[in-house]
């Protein structure tokens, strides 16, 4: 009887620890209207936020770096459920200005960009 009790207790504790870990990492499903912050990427480019390539930014009259988007507050305008189980989002700047002077909205992979640190929840 003790073995069954300990097994049940162990199973319940693992279940709750996984849920708490997801809450701590901020991987709760996004909702329309959530405010996120764009952080600087680990490399020179963003891997999970679909910003245009640097040569496209230059052709449109912008400066060829991503520093202008670091620290921007963005609002989730649309949530997209992909077939592979990931969650995509459409982002728009909170101050209603355009990214790089010509992009109104940007798509991003929510789950991968949160884990990579490119996006974070506004504190």
C-alpha cells in the first residue's frame, strides 16, 4: 500500500512541477493584446522573428542594423496555430510606428522566440 501511495505522490508532484516550470518560463499561450518586448539576439540576426534581411532594409532607405528594434514594446495582433504544434504570432509596435520605417506588422514563432530570448513578456 505504501508503494502505491508513494508512486501516486511522485506522479502528482512531477505533473505540478512541469506546469510550474512552464509558468516560470513564460510559455503560456499568448492572447491578442499581450505586450511583449523585443530583446537583442544572441547572434547578429533574429532567427525566430521574421524581420527582413539587412540588404532589403537598405534598399528601402533604412540603416542596416537591428539595433533600432531592441527594447521595442510590441502588441500581439493575431495568434496562429501551426500544424507542427508551434504557435505563431503577428506583432505590431505598441506606439503604432513602423518597423524600419516600412513594415507595419511582423510574424514570429512564439514558442521558439521566447525560449531563445528574442522576445520576453513585459514586466
